[in-house]
C-alpha cells in the first residue's frame, strides 16, 4: 500500500482499481471541460495570508450546516452511480461520513436505495432529488425519503436537460454497460473490482428500478431516465417542492445572483453555489469565482454553501474565508472510495480535515468561524462581474 498524503494519491490508486468507464464518469466534464478545469484552477489564484507568533492551541473545525453539528463544514455531495465505483459504495460512503461527523447526501441516481443506506446507518442523511416528469414516482420517492428520516432534501436545479459528456459517450457508458472489446479488456484487469461486484446483490439503481412505472430491470432504465429529466422545471415548481417537503430544503445549482434571490423567495434553508462539477453547462464561471456576487445578493438571509472544484482542505478554507458557510466534496471522496472502499472515504476526510486545520493555524485562526477575507489575498476583479 503506498503512502497516502493527499487527495491526488487516492486519485492515482483509484485510477488503477476502477474500470475506465467509471473513472472517466467521475473525472469528466461536459464539452470542452473548460468549467471543469477552472473549478480547480481558480482556487489556485487565491493566495493565503500567513500569520506568525500567535497562540494556536485549542483549535476547532467544528461548525453547523443547516443547524446540524458537523466536525468540519464539509458534506459529501450527491454522486450518481457511487455503487459502481465500489461495491455498496453509497452505504460505505454514508458510514464513513457518519463516523467522521459530516453529512452524507444520497443521489437519486444511486445504486443502493434510500432504504439500503438507512438500514446500514444510524444518523439521518440528506437526500438529493432530481425533478422528473413522472410526478407520481417523485411523490412516492419523497415519501420514501421522509420514511427513512432524511434530515434534508437537496433539490438539484441544473439538470433539466442532460449535457453531453464526450468521455461517457466514447466509453459506451450505460446501464448495463455495453460489453465492447475495449470494455471487456479493461474489466479483465480490474479483478478486485469485479470480485467485489459479484459479491453484492446491489448492482441496480435502487431508487428507481422496481419503483418507477415500466422500469422493472436495468435494461429498461436508461430509456426511462433520458426521457424523465423535466425541462419544464421553473420557480413555481420549486415552490411546490418547498410545500411538499417539510424539512430542511437545500437548492443546488445556483450560479447567478438573480437565481440566488429567487431561491430566497421560495424559502430555501440553504443554496449551493455549483455548476454540477463542470458536468452541465460548459464555459460558465467556476463556483468559487461566482461565489462573491451571490453572497452580495443574499447577504446572511440564507446559508450559502459551495461545491465544484474542492480537492483539499485549503480549498475548503478559501471558500469559507470568502463567505461560504459550508462546502461539499464529490470527486475527492469518490477517489478514496474507488481506491480503498470505506477506509478510503475516511482517508479522504482525514486528509481534508488535516489540511484545513493546519492551514487555518498558519493563517492565524483558531476556529473556522474566525475565517474571513482578511486571511486571503484575492486578485482584483475576482468575481462574476465584468469590471
């Protein structure tokens, strides 16, 4: 086992152990991948202000996200097909998050179902919902999330229409996977992954198969899915979901100040500044660059979280210092999961926590609540505004 010191170490191990189509699924952006790249590279443009000779004993990264105590303001983002990255991937990621003390968000497009994850965890998790045309299915899905005592619903707004991801098309990513010669040759080299998959009964989309009309098996799933994402989603429908869900509501996919203000009007408890990890619109601003204008628009009237591009504890610190109250990691924990299962997710969280804590101390802050723009050196004009 190599020495694991950073998220990139987990990524290298992940690449060796997971089939190429699933590695590319997690690693790809849409179209030219400009936004995917800038989600990470724009963090590098923000510098840190070092402080010295300050008492840094007794530091704390604890905080709250939507009123929930967290060991650090980092949640695991919803990631589709997590259970194809590692057998029972959603269950293992949820357990790692629970044990570490951070929220886990289960995707609608998960392999393990809401009930599977609830059965194997004791702490309420969050559930992410895509808006589908089949309202009867969605109504029952929301009821299932309530029955499982999910403590928040994360409503994704930026996937009304599925963007094109070149790598997925070239790899023939589908459910079930297309068994072309390149795919079979690649699977033959990933014996550890294959044996694990053979050993678990959960290899379908547990929130959909057997629950949605006319989706009885994996063969009928893909056709149903591509027809179901609802392009008619508007703010009136978002208001309706606010009425249907009586718990905490988080709106994901906000990248514009005007949309942030509309999110306030529907009564969201939090918004997530996000471009879907660069997997939807390409050529849009990175999440961290869009953050300042959104914060100016909503002030402290709603919690503002951020995902897309976070690969380190320093990225977390920069987002918090810019004004976000919470952050999410997706690819960072998926690398750990694919590399080492539940242990790998824990390792990813440990890495990010250590980087956050250490950098916070070197910036002269003892608590994440003390982080502000004073610890940053931000380029002039670093925002979504035209100067």
